[in-house]
């Protein structure tokens, strides 16, 4: 009895975390044939977000003049975005630079001929249909550098979950096919691993200078189209 009580006291004084530490279950042995299947599930969605970079490039004889001109014109661009109803959270500075411009001569050191200042913001358009009109407005306000658009989904997880379900369906159907061909049956799934999921890789848009006439009346069209979201899974089956 004294030994039992002492032992009980010792156990009671152990930290709760030590008493409740989970024990990983031992992997169950596979008695039948093992089949590893890689499968992809896919869904399509219409993008609901357009991401565009708009900026201003200014050149002047001095760094101060280039920076001042750039700041004034960029302020007009940002103000135009606010007037268009773009929320502050959807406007983010993407790039800011001030650098000299050089003239190069044969066997001569480079000579500074002026300075170039550039500033651009990344804009998230939550109404794709309005993006082209707003971009045209920015050009009229002084933006002379446009990059994009990149079309994507704001909340892709629900669509990706559908793709995951589709991937498991494809994997099971493929396992059933192999099992029938081998004269076996699918007994159970032993393991599942996800090896890749997400939106398609975002393209790297080319920078282009926009020079539109003040009298231009047609809006720049931005068409969302469709995007294909995929999930790839690795599934291990036991065949018997």
C-alpha cells in the first residue's frame, strides 16, 4: 500500500501535458497488393478580380525636377482612382525609382544627360467590367505605363475543395480500373497526399507604354473568360 500510494502521488504530480500527450497509432500493415495512383481534379471559374499596375514615368534635366513632376502626376493618378471608387486597400505602391540617364560614346566615359523618375501602383479591381474604363481615365490623368491585367479569383478555396473531391473520384475510378484488369478488388485507401493545388500560374505581363488620344471614346475592353483550377493528389490503395 505505501508503495502504491507513493506511485499514485508521483503520477498525479506529473504535468498535464505529459499525461495527455497523444500517441501516434501504429501504421496498419497492408496485406494485399499496393497500388499508387496520381490523379488530378479540376474545376473552372470565371475570374472576379483584375490586377493592373499603372504608373508614371517622368524625365527631366535634374533629379529634383524629375521627382517633382513624377510626384505631381502620380498624385493625380491616385486621386482619379479614389474618385472612381477604388478602395484604399486595393491600391498599393508597387515600384518607385529615380535614376540617371546616360549617353555613351566610343572610348568615352558615360555622361549623365538627365534623370528618370517612375512610380507605379498595383490596383485590384473587384468589378472587372469597370477596369478598362478606369484604366482609360488614368491615362487621361497622366499615367503612361500600364502593366496587366492579371485575372484571378478573390476566394478560390471553395472551388479548390470541389477540385479535391474530383481528384479523389478520379483516383478511385482509376484504381477500380487497375483492380479489374488485375483480377482484384479495391479493399481500402491506405494514404492520401496532396502534391499540388491552386490557381494557374499568373502570367508575367509585359510592360507597355500607352499613348491614347484625348479624343478617344472607346473603352479598353477587359474580358474575364474562364480559369481552370486544379488539385493533384497521390492516393495509395490496397487491392485484394
